[in-house]
């Protein structure tokens, strides 16, 4: 039996196909007489995939049915056993409830986690994202929503809550880290300059030709400083010192961030329904962490959590070297920074998106909330039912032209803990 379920305003509604006349997305509901009460399949038995379908104008496309989509795991077609639409947008149409309210409403509940990645946020970026998060809590957090704040290396009060006063206080408590990413990159701008963090890594790995070329260029660009430092050999030694210090410190910052992400996503796994993880960062040193990031994304996706990243720098450019963001016309430069790859791996792997180039972080978070408020959920039981811990790719396709589909790229085949309903607060486990 094929079935589709719509969730409107936090209430789940099913479209049943088969022995019961289907409900129309644009029409009237059938009479309650004889309506079969559908059952939720256990989300721990099924693999659930959140799917966002957009048209060419970037607008969400309602009204799709299971036959409009095809699902593949490791390249093999899978039978769609559960299909429903979740929307908190009243313009998508409201259909009378045809299912049990308690679990339906729980699955439609919105969960938001805001993580302030202080080690990868400059002081001005942290101020910007704090203001944006406060604006969201005050003005866009809806009744029934729950949120949590991870700041200063810990989950505030070890829980999620719907208490706005508590959430606002937690956001205000976030404080800048002294040795943040921008502070570590600052020496790259000083003589002798290093073009990027990737060049710094190559220097630490013994890329002699690169070091010779950069040293010669530095002395050619500024002969006076070169002579002041003691010649090209001393300039190259200084470059090596800079590179080693940066890579050593950047590794520590990145490792801390990955541990924090892993901790939060693991605790979210037991909550029923979709969870939105908003990572506020400027990016991080990724060169040596790609495999870890892919593993974290796969495990996070399995637990039904979608990661979104918001770049705290707001407007930026790729050519200037002036990091001043105190003026709207002086955007922060990315001239030395290659940190977007890590956030990109996390968002692509879980079906989220990166938001950057926006000074109004409240609007950026609103974009995330809008994106996570209308989506389809596909449930299927993999043909390979053995949860062996390995990575399995997922591909969702459609025959319809002009549609853009965003869904997670895969998941880690691991058993999920029992999922639970929540009320006013959700406790997090100890680290």
C-alpha cells in the first residue's frame, strides 16, 4: 500500500492510497467513515530520508506522491514503504487530521540546536551570530518548537527547552576565544606572507620547492624586509615557524569542534522526528579531517539530524586582505582562508545547506528554519538489513524536469537507540 502523510502546522496528516480513497493535496478530505487508521512504522527499523524538492525559482514543490521519486541505496533501487510531507507553512494547504495526534505532532515538532563554534569565530563574527540567534528566538521560534544552545564548549544546562528566557541567556553567555582561527591566520598577512593554510600544511610536510618559491617571492616583493630578516634563508625559516605553529594550533581547534559536533548529534539521535543542527562558524582546517567529517555526517544523517552552517563573517570578498568588518563596505577577506570545505562536507552529507555572505544572521537562520519547515520524508527498509556500521550511499531522483532535489548523501548502517516523545525539555547525556 502506498501512502503519503502531510504535516501542517505541526499536525501530521496522511494521504492513503490503496483500499481507501486518497486525500487530495488541493481538494477535500473523504468522510471519516471507513478511514483506515494508519500506523507509523518504527523509525529505528526504517531508514528515513528527508527530501527537499525545489522548482527553478527555488520554491518548495508540494503535492508529490511516492511514484514521483525513486530511491537508491548503493546504486540499488529500494521500495518506498513510508512517504509523507511535513510543512509548517499554512499556504501549502490544510487537510483534516486522519491519524493519531500525539505521535504525529511529535514527529512534526521542530528541534533547533545552535552551536557557537567560538574557536572558529572572530569576536565580531561571534557578536553578529549571537544577535541573529537572539532575533530568531524572540521573533521566529514557534509554539511547540524546542531549542538548545551549545556555547563555551558545553550544552547549556545539558538540555533543550522551549523556555525563551533560558535560551536567550544561554546565547548571551557565549564568549570569544582568544586563540581563534582569525588570530591564527593573522600572521599569514605579515611579512613573509603565506598564501593559504593549505600552503602552510605543505610547508610543514617538507614541500621544499614551494618554500623556496615563496621565500624568493617575498624577498622580491619586499627587499628591505628580506634584508632586515637576514636574507632569503632566514625568511624561509620564519615561514616554516609560522606554518608549524598554525597547523599545530589549527589541528587542536578542529579536533575540539569535531568532538563537540559528534557529542551533540549523538544526543539528538534518540529524539523522534527531524532535528536541525545550526553550526555557526567561519570554517575550519579540514585538510587532515575529511574522513572524520564524512563519518560524522553519516552518523548524524542516520539519526535524522540535518546540519546547516552559517558563516559568521557576513559579507566577504576573495581579493582584499583587509579583515575589517566594522563597516558594511569593508567586507572580511577570504584571501588566506580555505575553511569552507569542512562545513560543506557536513551539510552535503546530511542534506542541509551552507549560508554565507549575509550580514543579517537572523535572516540567515530564518532561511534555515524555512528550509527545514517543508520537506518530504521517505522511509524504506534496506534490502541489506544487516547494520554492519558501514557507509551506504543514498540517491533520490525524479523523472520530473526542472526540479532540484536535496537529500542526504548516505548514512552509517548502525542501530538507533529507542526514540522517545518529549514535552517541555530534553535532557542531554554527560560527555
